[in-house]
């Protein structure tokens, strides 16, 4: 189940929208977020060129730093991130059918030269690209020791360069036109009103929260009779809980910028996010949700899930009307 377009989550509400500052959102949230991703992705590519060993502490640290930067802005999947499936090329997950290991295994067994150029990487399936593919190469024993070593090394380096190329393309798209379209909502055909811009921005937050609740937490939770801890996101690298925290921090920043005109809404959202992040901290002993197959461990993850769902409810009930946006159909429907 891949993520839908965020704009589908909400509908325009007749009325007067709050005077949120679009320019501040672009300049203080979107552009800095993607700039940080480019910087970290550049460091990742440079590190991989120097040391491609799967167990290299420096390479793993650079990969984690770049992944952190992506997760913080992974709710911003509209605009340039949509073009050319760039967001999916950076982050293809969940992979319920195991496409990523199969694609990587095929490349390695054939020693496919397609990985030698960026043009070649652009033609690869998104399952063989991005942070989750690199996780297999850096943390999965079968791929860490794959032979021939020279090809495995080249694949790691190519994957890192591809991440940087996609990050740069997204940032370039924002800097060379899309940022101005958003700033000037109401004066262009992409955003015909400020209300439409609010719909997309709030939809991005709602969609990301739903993805975290239903997928980041819902997949390992499974059912009470059949929990699925091995379905946790990025479990090989121990990042499942870390990604939940980073995603909450990123959506909180955007939500509070949207709510800045309403002290009341700001206050209740700050409180709701604080509760969710406190529960994240309480789960620090279980970074990959391995405890969901025990009653207490499952309860702790369910409490976090409930806290995240509460944020989403408040966004629809309190912030949406402030922005002239109403809750519409389920953002995941039809997926």
C-alpha cells in the first residue's frame, strides 16, 4: 500500500480561511527541509565513494543522517517530489511482495552495468533505489557479503549517488518555480486560491499521520492473534521507532505553522503532539516494535497509535475549519 496524494485527504470548506503565512511555510519549512536532505545526501554519496564497506561506521552514519533528513520532510510528497516518481525512488516502502531484495539480487547476479550511470539508475525499478534498498545493502547479511564484492561496492555507490540526484532534482524544482506557485496561491492555475494551498498543506500532514498510524505502526501490530513484528519499517537498521519520531517532528512543524493564526488551535496541537512524542520516548526500549507479540508491548504501541490518531482528529475538527478545509473521504481509500 503506497501513499496516496495528500491533496485527496481533505475538501474545501466554504468560509473564510485563517491568515496563515504561505511564504513562511515555504521559506522556513519546505526549502530548509529539502536543502538539509540535499546536504546529507551529498555527504552520503561522498562517503560511499571513500568507503563502500557495508559495515563501515562512517557509511552507515551518513546513510542514517540522510534518511533522517528525508523522513522529516517525507510528508512533502507533492509538487516536484511527485514528478518522475522521485519520492518513491527515494523511499519505496512498504514492500509487501519483496520486490526490493529480488531486484537487488537480480542486479548483483547479472552484474548489470546499468548502475554505472545516473541515466541507467533512472531506468531501474523504484524498488531497487533509495533508502530502503540501501538498507538491504548495508544491514542485510545476504547483501552485505554479496559477491562479486566490486559490483556490490559499485551498487552501494550508485545508490548513494541516485539518492543525491533525486534530492537535488526535488529541491531544484522548488527553487526554480514551484515555491513561487505556492507563495502566489490564487494567482496561478496550480493553486487557484489560498484555500486550495491550505488543502494541500494540511492534507500532507493528515496523510503522513495516517501513514504512520496505519502502516508504520499498523503493519507490525497486525492483529492480536497474529502480530507481525517483522513487518516493522527499517527493522534491519533499527529505525522503526526513530522514523515515527522524525515524522511526528516534521508534521508538527508544518501543522503549527498552519495554526499560527489561532493560539487556541496551536495550544491543543502542541499538547497532542507532546503526548505522542512522550509515548515515543516511553517506547525507546523497543526501537523496532519487537514487543508487539506480548500484551504489554502491544499495548504501548497501540497507545502511540491512538495518540497519533488523536492528532489527526484534532486537525480535521479544529485546524481544518480555521483554514477553510474540511475532512473529506479517507486518504487511504481505494489504495
